[in-house]
């Protein structure tokens, strides 16, 4: 399988390269993109001589690389990501970009009849309905890379008819032991210490606010066609039970393994066509040595954002995503407090324009307007720091 990897310099990107390196007979890297971290390019090229197309975010830097590697075609900026997909002879696009920038490449991959292995959950949060209808129209294939959704995919392969609820496990993020009061003064460096996973900065903050879990509920809703009422969350300390389904006939089925993103990446790259293991259990108490806690929505109210988005759909996902994205980067830059992230999202969902069945252009417009509105809120809230 010829692979085009978007976001090769990131956490998922690097682990995707580990998987490709491990299975050289099955996969060949033919194209990749990086953002600002360009130092990995020469290292990747030494190991992957089939690469003929590279996209670098900055145009001037891409021009420098053009001179150094005349046999490779270089692209730049966001349009370059789409050209990379279009022009490379890849059969599968692995989208490991972070944030809204991943949406158009996901759409382009489907339109170019390439299989899509998707880590960029923001694509589904923003454009879940659009992506599902394109998958139908182009007879496309989408394989999730998120560990929770990879686990659910496996469980549903075994028990698709018997499953009546999807249950996502959540570590609770960096602040799982803190009360709401204690969250008031936490800092970006506190928030970047995730207890069980090493990931990029944005998703680590999203895990601390629990917006990541809200995103995952939405992602599950779109991937498996489940309503909000049929997707639950359980807190789980060790991140070993990756997620599970509740069965109408009684008991549960889940995937239990060491937390290592290379497992879901490998499963997606092999299109789910390799052996896998799930476990049946009567109750969580049967899983000795693993610790679970009931989910307290008052402590983690961000989960309510998933309800709003899955119940109303339309432009709600775009508003949630953009307001979160701007708020997270403002928090990382010490412009706002941790709990302001929730405030900015809540106000954006309340005040931004809702369109029930938006076109792509309308989604892009709502995204742009939400960015402006979030910046206004960031400036107002930042003034109180
Ligand atoms: N990390 C995990 O364990 C994990 C698990 C499940 C799901 N995910 C999801 O996977 C996605 C990637 O997460 P990650 O943790 O790998 O993030 P990350 O480490 O921050 O990597 C993100 C990648 O996107 C690139 N990028 C960002 N903005 C860009 C832009 N404007 N133009 C071009 N490239 C851009 C980055 O380039 P530079 O760094 O070179 O600037 C980097 O290669 C996210 O949607 C996340 O929610 C991650």
C-alpha cells in the first residue's frame, strides 16, 4: 500500500512511520507533509527512497528544500496539502494533522478515491455529516486511528447486532484528581503532563479539559451512526481498556492492551484486515487490577458539548471546534485561564450562527466568524488576568 502521510513531524505521524518501518513489504511511504518542524525531513528521506512529494507549511522553506532535493516535488501552505494528496500516487492518506486544517485534506482524500486512515478527529467534529455523505457518494473507506474508536470498531466487528451502547474510556487527563475549584489556577505546564499518553500539545490540553472526550463522543456518533444517548463514558485510570460495547444479551466486549498508539495505527493501515483480540466480561469488576470510576458530568461539564453537537449537528461542530482551538492556543500562550476555555466554547455555541444543513462553504464561513468571536472573548477575558 502506497501511503501519503499528513503531519509526519507530529506524535501520530512519527508513530505511523514506526509502523511503516516495521512492515516494509506491506507499506511504502510515497508522500508526506510537515508543518514547522522540518528537521525530520532528511531522516525520513534516508529511510524512504520512494518519497517523491513533500509539503512544508512555509513557502520560503519549501523553496530551500527544492534546491536540496531536485528529484522531489515540494508544495507549501494549506493548498499544498491538497496538491500533495492529488498528485502523489498514494492509495491511502493517513491524516495525522491537528485541528481544523485537517478537514479539507480529509475531503480531498475521499474525492481522490484514496482510503482515509483518520487520526484528525477534528475532521469529523467539524464536518461529520459532510464526510459521511462523501464516503457514500465516492464509495470511500475511512479507518479510525483514535485508540477508543479502533477498539469500538473491533468490538462491533464481533458483536455488531448485539451492541446497544458504546462506552468510551477516559483517563480524566492531567487534572483528574483535582476539584473544579482547584482547576481555577492551573498552568499550561501542569496541563501538559498527561498521566498515561504522550501526545501533541493540543490534544493533551483537550484531554485535561475533557473536550477531547466530547470530540470522541461526536466522532463515535458519526463513525458508527450512534446518537448521543447511546454513547457513554467511564473513567479508567490505566488506559488499558480502550473502550467497550454493552451487549443486549448481557455483559460487555472491550479491547484490553497496553496503551500504545502504534496498535490502532497498524490496524487502520491494514484496513482492519489483520487478526485482533477483544475480551468479553460480565462486569468491570471482573477486570482485576484495572480501576474504573463513574463519570461525574458536574466535574467534567465539557461532555455536554458533545450532546449539543450530536443533537443539533449542522454548524455546531464547527463552532465547538474553532472556539476550542482558539481558546486552547490562548491558554497555552498564557492569555486566558484554564476554565476560560469552557466559557469561550459555551458562549460561542450560544451566540454563533447555526445552520442545520450547511454546505462546505457555509462551514468555512462559520469557522471564520467563530474565530473572530473567540478572539474578541479572549481579549476580554485576558484583560482580567
Ligand atoms: N497523539 C496521540 O496520541 C493521538 C491519539 C489519538 C488521536 N490523536 C489525534 O491525531 C491528530 C494529531 O495529533 P498529534 O498528537 O499527533 O499532534 P501533533 O504532535 O501536534 O502533530 C500535528 C501535526 O500536524 C502538523 N500541522 C499542524 N498545523 C499545521 C498546519 N497549519 N499546516 C500543516 N501542518 C500542520 C504538525 O506540524 P509541525 O509540528 O511540523 O508544525 C504536525 O506534523 C489530532 O487530531 C489528535 O486529536 C492523537
